[in-house]
């Protein structure tokens, strides 16, 4: 038997790492502990499961514990929570949640992939039945069960970010009356206000109520069941309340073990995903991410990053060599009939970082104007005022948003200037594009400034 690798967390980062270790070390002993009841599944698909677009929970599961054991010889323990890391002893204490018993396991190398948790403020009434966060499969199944069994007609979503807006669409798809509340003066807080306004318009045009600058005071209920949300300005009746105001890292286990933390309390790692303990690694929503545009560590918990970091951690743990190149803050979401994509810095972030910048905003079409069914694209580019390097972009439209935002994300990764976008050799045919892509059109406008 070779080295023993212990993985804390059985989702994207953890199981990506475990699988990569197995590819590199055929004789390794690999143990993965997951405190939930499901592992290796697509968390980003949960809103679509709840909304009925994905028909069954099993469709989101990539691999079962049995597959990991039989095919990859990775021993997986579900409903097992690691309660303590003992770095001086190279050991962890694990609690069997089904039986209540505890046991110690030694390791040669450890990966912390404990993920993140939904922020859930200590509001009065937070323990009422019908009040839910959404972070994992267990949350999704509880929400789904409540909707199916409790005659839910009205839903209030607290938080207008990615999860909040995707869930607004999910409940709208289920024919529920939906209200979205946000403390901020806009929804889609990672976008600049004029782009976020387009999302708000799409919600309201489809009958979803949006209430901004709303501070929650308490969650109200009767007979132990939620009946609504009280804010400083009013009351919003509800049969179900979803709290979706952000994610924070699960890093207490690491902190208690003396492992260094970084921005937002996430575990600090180097570009090989190693912590300040040489044989302890961290990856995914519990770890920091290097931001290539900001040039600093950041915390942007996304499934794409978790999978990359897990694979890189597994490569290095298994004796190979890999380096995490960082993120540029790329993200996209569907809001009913429109897509919203962003990458790099928003204008607000550029101001916060005191970066001198210029902005170019255009309205274009997703394909040639003479070809039928063209739709409007709203595109905003930021670039450095002095060296003209790209800083970021935001795009909103019905079609072609993903293609353009990924082109710009690639350009950001490569450190291109706004002017170099004009030189890109992009694909063209009338059903898909104009001779000059909207990204290049924006570059041309910037060149005139």
C-alpha cells in the first residue's frame, strides 16, 4: 500500500482531486469524507432541479460512492463529518453522523475541500418551517418537498444575486407568485447598475415583483410556519422564503488547526493549492483565488474554479506539478429570457481599486441585421486609461452572450489591449454574427476616443 491521502469534502474540488491522485498513484490509499448525503453532483443545477427543468435529482449526480469505490478504488464515507484536524499528528477526527461515533484517521497528505455555506442571518423567525437557504442537494430536496406538499402559492426571495435570480425563474416556472427583495439599490450586484436594470426589467415584465433598498427585520409565521417577511418599510406575504444573500467559506476547521486564512476568511493557498502546512492543501469554495486582473487574492466561489483547483491540488498531492493561473471573474446567468455575462472588473470595482479606466458601451445585434430574428445585445467594456489593457466587460442579451463574454475573458487572461480586440480572427456567418462582432465594434468605438 502506498501513501494515504485524506480528502475532506466530497463535491467538485474534493472528488476532482481524489480522481487526479488516483491517476498519478495507482497504489495510493484515498479516503474521502463527506458530511452530506450526496457527493460529486452539479450544485449549479439545483435551481433547475427545483424548477422542474431537470426532472430528477439523480441526473445531477456525476458518480456514486459505489462508482468511486469500484472503478477508482477511492473509499468514500458519506454522512461522515471531519470535526478536527490534528496537523502535528497528521490525523483527523471523523464523526459518523448516522451512529454518533468518532474515529481517528491518519494521513500522509490532506486536502481540505469543505466548500462554502449560505449566509443566513440571525433574523427572528429564521427557524420557521418554510424558510430555506440553498447551497447543497439536501437544501434543494427540502425546498422541492415543501413546494410539492405544502400548497405553496407565494414565494419571497431575499437576495437578488445569481442564486436569487435563478430561483426567481425556477419558482416562476412553477407558476408561483414571486417577490425578490434586496438590501442594495439594484439586483445582480456584480453588474453595474445600467446592466442590472435590464435584469430587473425582465423580471418585472414577467410578473416578478422586485423590491430594492429593503432591509429585513424579521420572518413572521403562525403555528411554526412562515407567513411572510417583515422589512423596515413593509410586509411581504409568503408560503416559502428563500434566503440567498451570498456564500462564505467553510474554514473554521482549518482555522482551528492553525492554518492561515486570507480574504473573507477563506483558506490561503499558493498557486499549487498548498496551505502554510506543507502536507495540507485546500481547494474550492473554502479557498482563496488569485485574481489576474486585480493582481491580488480574491474569493469568488464558482463551480468552474472549484473543479480546476481540485484537479491542480490532486496533481501536486499525487507527485506531479501544476499551477493555478488564477481567475478573471467570469460568470454568466440566465434570467428568464435574457442572459447576463460578466468578466474582469465592473466599473464599481475599478473605482474601489483606484484604477484609471475608460468605458465604452454599445448596443448591437447578436447576428447580421438582415438575417431574421436578430436580438439586441448590450455590451460594456472597461479598459485601462493609460496602457489601454482590457479590465472587464458585461453583456446582456437573449443570444450570443456566452460566446462574447468568453472571448473577452480569454483576452483578459492573455492581457490584451482594447485595440487588439479588433485584430481577433472571429468566426462569421449571417445567422451567428455580423462581419464585425459586437466585441470588435466596441473596440472600434474605443479607438476613436
